[in-house]
């Protein structure tokens, strides 16, 4: 007796589900604009983190200038 073949179906992630809903509700241009905006937010956060780290390094090295 042979076992029945197992089918592996990936369960979509929450992000995948949100993107599917987004694609139904928004036109392509809106989706692109939204993703571009989120990418900009993430990049701004990264730059802010880098600024804080650079300021900390300058302060530790005694090179910080006060405006």
C-alpha cells in the first residue's frame, strides 16, 4: 500500500495578503506611488540612524561642533 502524495502549498504571508488586497483596490499608479513613499520613509529612517551614529562617533572622538 502506497501513501498518497503530499502536496505542499505555501501559505501566503500577511504581507502577500495585503498586497493582494491592495492590487484589487488600487490602480497600478497608486500602488507604485505608495511603495515609493514607503521606500522613502525607510531610507529617511536609515539616514537618520546614520546621522545619530556619526554624531556619537564625533562626540567620542572630541570632534563634535556645536551650532
